[in-house]
C-alpha cells in the first residue's frame, strides 16, 4: 500500500471514531447514566501538532438540545437574574423549561427557569417554598442564583428560614462568573486620582454585589465611605439607593437631584444640599444604557479586575437539598456538560444566548445582544469615549474544583470572597447586617468531592488559569493602600499581631485574582539609609513569601513584585513617634 493510501485510511479511522463518539452522545447513552458519567462529555485527548505527547484536550460538539419541553423528571424552579454568567445553565436546560435532548432532562430534571432581578423577592420565595415543603414534601424545590459576594447580605433570610425549620444551603457548583459586566463607572479623573471621588455620589442597589465593587475599590484606595444613603458627606464617597441595577443607571442618565442633609465628621450641619449621581455601580445592560443614552463615564474597576469576586452561586433550602441528593448531582452534571460545550463551541454558545433571550423575556434584546455582551466589547459612548461593556465567563467542572479549593490542595477562593464582603457589609451596615451566616453552615462539598473521585485519574477539560510574567510592570494602577503590618523592631519578622492583618490582606488579594500585586516597603528615617533600604526590601519580601507560602494557586510565580524605598517616601513627619509609625509601612498596589 502506498504512503498516501495509509494516510487516507488513517484519516477515515479517526473520523469514524469521532462520529462514533458523537453518535453515542446523541443516543443518550452518555447523558442518562445515573452515576453522572456525563460530567466529561467525552472529553478526548489529541496529539500536539508537532506530534508530541497527548496533552491538548478537545471536547467534541454534542447535539444541541431541542426546543420542545420534555415534561418529565423532578420538578424544580430556578430563579435567575438577567446575567450572562448563566450561559452554561441556559444550554443545559434547553429553554425556559427543560427540553428534550437537554442535559437537565437527561439527568432527570424538569427545571423551570424564571427571571427574577429582585433579591428581596428571592428571599421571600425561599421562605414560602420552605413552608410549602414543610406541609407537603412533594412540593417542587426552589433554587435561586445570586452574586457570590452578595450571599453574606442575602443570608439575613436565615432567621426566617429557621422559623420554618430549615436553613440556607449552597449547591456546591457555580455555572459561571461575571468577568467585566459588573462594574463601577465614574468620571475619568477617578482613574488617575481616586481621591477625586471624595464628595461624590454613586448610584447602586445597596448591599449587593455591584455596591461591593465600589466598596472594595474605596477600601483598596483608603477612601472614607458614608454608609448613610440619606445624608451627604463632602469628605467621603456617598451612595444613592436604587431599587435595582437598571434604575441605578437611570439615576445617572436622568440626573435628577436628591435633597440631602449635609454632615461633616459624622455631625449634621443643618444644611441641605442637592446631590446627583456622579457614578454608577451596575451590570449589563445597565452599563450599555449609560454608554448609549448619556455617556461620560468610564470603567473605574470591574469584575475583570476583581476577577474572583462574583461567581454565580446557587442557593436553596436544606430541607430540599438533603432530600434530593441525586437531583443535586444531576444538576451539577448537566451544568458541567453544558459548561464545556459553551466554552468550546461557538454553536453551543450561540444557542445558549438565544435561550437566554427567551428566559429573560426582553423582546428588545435578542440572542445576538446577550452573546455580544457575554464576550464583552469596547464601544464608543454618546460622548465618543471608548468604554468596555459586558463580559462574563461560563464554568466547567475543573473551574469549580479551583473555585472551591479542591484542585490539588488549592485555596477555597469562594471562602475568601464570602469572608471579605461579609466583613465589609457588617462593618458598614451593622443595623441591617449585624452578623452573617458562617459559610461552613451552608456549604457542603461532599457531593462535588464524590464527583471528583469518580474522575480521579481521568483527563478532564482544564480550568482557566491566570498567568503572570515576572518582568511585567503594573501599567494601570487600580488601587494603592498602606497596610499597617507590624514587624519586630529593626527586623523583617512579623509580630503575632500581624497575623490578622495578613489574613485580611490575603483574602483581599484572592478576590482580585487577575491583578498583579506590587508590595512596596517603607521605613522611618531612624538609622543609616543603607540599612533602611535593605530593611524595607526584606519586609516587602517577607509579605511576598508569606502570601506565596499560604497559596501557590492564588499567588503563582510572577504575580507578586517587591519594591524597596527605605525612608525616601515618608507620608508623615519623622519628628515624632506618631509620624514615624505611619512611615513604617507596607503599601500594596494592584493593577494590570
């Protein structure tokens, strides 16, 4: 046989194997295994182009779900916001109700997806469902999807659920995350000089994920925040309450003033002033509306920067969760299947966008709209300023192992997110959120571990990982903040009191997973200049080493850089101990 003939036969065999796999998928044999074998969706290994080891992973395109409701399986209602992080969930369900050929139907679910942008309504619906389940265990379950950083505030519903004999329960799987579409938009000068935001007002839905972006940016830049949305503090960043994220955008677009009582250093001046929205914390399509209808604002910071802040977290009640372990596994399996498809194939993503348009029910926004802003785009606003709009990502199974710290001893990223924003909200709003539910009371990873064990030793589609070039400098700073991390006198050894600050710094930096970290060491002017220069470097290096030792997954090579300044950049007078203490500091700069 000629060489050409051998090549032709080889290609035919490869094609036969490929289409044989897809036929197996389309027959339902893979989807319908009770042991959830569809998590991988026939992930296969392919040789590299150079003929090297089999390291490249491909996920063949599976048959797309039909449009006819399957009308069988365990009934569940899933309330979702209009949020592009759910692309994998859309494909998994096939439509507003699980369709024939969908991954949800194949895993025994009859799931109804309902748009619900009102968080308070979600809380009320969970309480009602808990009471209905108490009187009738056959009542269909209810799941709600919220911003992961907003769960501490959402957990305030726990008291009502406990009265109904149950509590909150997280489904240990996220279908995706915001990656740019949730953001703080403000005047361009806020980028170069964050302190110019003092005395300004940001419109947002209070105590939710978008406000959290603004609050973290303020904290990272050492900006004072006025937590009272009914007053105006010229020395702080103020907030304007909106009923939802779209109304927040409208408050800026319309420019309608609110009459506020002016306060200075926490005391009323007796003077009333008109306040307008100078900036907005919102998400798509709020950001699109601002750009197209008025313009004038740019992205100050977004979930593309704080890239771990906002996973899509599914919450239900313990009562339903504990009675439906098999259904929970089925939901996770279906989402894992669809997540790989959406991430791997434009056809699957396009279908998911079309389903999104159906579920969200906005006739002015077809599938093409949701697809465009899922990917994220740069567009000129009404003033000609180019702004980034939209941006989300779908998760697969491996992404979830990373999120919950199950990938080779990695960090539980979500635990850091939950604690960071729980602490922020309870500190600023002690009356509304005097405390929040400990994460371990709501998060049980045993089901995710069980599925992980089933695939131990097998190849799965990899998680996305951020890589950092060690020699890359920060070109665009997002924030700069001094941390009072205590060291032993004249040494680079941490004091016992430093541990709490280091752990808080760790959580903050885990949330900002995509940003580079520059650690700048400073000293007072006591001692020789050369010794101070060396000491400042050693202290900055001690912070870097501590972070990397605590989590190599969150602080890979190249992410953290060290700079030493000695006593050259004081922020206070070195003439007294108070000033010298302020000068002995470590500054953290985050940026791209």
